[in-house]
């Protein structure tokens, strides 16, 4: 059974005539009749009964026509969307941990393209979802970090998801806080200085592991902890509650504003300053699209590594 045969059935049923259907389909009447005989033989039913008035659907034919219209209608929908002149838009998506530089690079990339012809998506989300989105090809690129603490577990997760990690930059941890925070003028900040202020961290889900945390020292005991799930809320908590978070120190003021600053974290034996290796993940053995290449170009340009 072919889509062409289904089209023939639908057209014959509409015109109620093999001759009229053949004219409408631009095929010869013998070819149309032969195609119907082959289909009826394959299905083991009679679809049409031919009499002096034309072609009439049999009971089996009436039931079959419903399925034929459904299948052929879906085929036409696919053609309408993906065929020449169709409405299909090329898709490009990025999933990332909460990094303003990753969003800034996306903005610069999108400006290069006619956005009426593309369907772009940027997803600031949980670490597990970054991995899942790239694995399922919901996003082409994922942006996240590795460190000594999470490297073994994250490498295993990436391998199981058929992803590979591409290094971008190494950076030390910073304390990110409000510019009028009592510690904002310190040259560096020790862990014990932070004890009376709420530690802010991005929520990773009910069953999350410490290895999925976006902040270093995620296993430390913090007297005060507040979870948030977006960057805007995190910034509001910094200002409203003198909260802080431990991050890479790579801040995009164009998107985040200038109300918050990054102060170097002063490590000690109990609280080492774990090196953060920021990079991006893709599915193994894949070639980046034009949008993907431009996106990585802008990330490297912003991080001054190109």
C-alpha cells in the first residue's frame, strides 16, 4: 500500500467515478484501475463497486476510506510544514546552568539571524535537565561546569547520556553579593565571614545530588540556606536579605545589572577554592550547526579565550 494509492481512493470516492478521478489525477484510467485492483488484492477487500452510474464505496471501502483520509491527511500536514515553501522553521536551542554570559552569547548569536525563519530557545535550568535536553536533542548545546568534587559523577552522567564535554575556561570561585552588602568592600572573603548571611543556591529538584549543584562547597554546613530557581529571584534575595552565592565570578552587567558584585573567595584548609572548569556539552560525534558555531564563538569572545 502506498500514499499514491490512498490518494487514488480518496479522489475516486470524491468524484464517484474512475474516469473523472483519472482526469483529476492526470493518470490514465487503466493505470488507475490497475492500482485499485492491486490495493484490493493486498488488503483482501473490495473498496469500490462499479455500476452504470460510476463508482460506489462498499461497506469495507467506506471503513477503509476513514483510515485513508487520516493517514493521507497527516502526510499532507508534514508536506505543508516541511515541504518547499512550508511553514517549518529550523530549531536551535541551548540549555544552561544559570550563567548570564551564556544568555548574553545567545542574544548576540540570535541577532545575526532572521528570527522569523528560526525557532530559537534558551533554557536556564537545572543541571540534570541540561544533560537531558542535549541527550534528547531538545537543545543542541548545554553549558555547565566541572570541578574536583563533581567531576567523577558528572563524567559518568555525561557518558551515560552519550555526551562529550568541551573545555572553555578555568576559574576560581567568587562570592557574589549585593554591592551594599557589609562584606562588599572586602578584598577577599573567608567562609567564616559568611556564616551570618543566607547562602543562596539554585534548586536542583527533590532527588538532586550534591554533584548536580551549581555552586562549589555544596556539601558544607550552612546555618542559613535559601533555594531559588531563577537568576532574577536570586538577585532580589541578595539585595533584600544580604544573601550571597558562590559562583565563577563571570558576570554580565548588561543582563544582570550593576547592583551586585563578585569578590574573590579566600580558601582555607577546610574550605578549598575548587577550580571551576566551565565548558559546554554536545552529543557525541555531532557537528555543530551554523547557529551552534556562532553561539560558541560569542561565548569564547565574551570569556576572552578566542
